C-alpha cells in the first residue's frame, strides 16, 4: 500500500491519541484493502 494513495489516513494515523479513532481508521483501512482485492 502506497502512502500517496491514502494521504489523509497517513496523516491521521500519526495522531493515535484517541483509541476509538485509531480503531475506526484501522477498520476503514482494512475495508479499503478488502475492496481492492475484489
């Protein structure tokens, strides 16, 4: 996965201050990867 593809996620992932947000971002990333494989 290239960082250029998800710049917003890359920026937000550098601010894992709130576990809930970090968890949600992880779920979103997993979903994006899953959708790419279809």
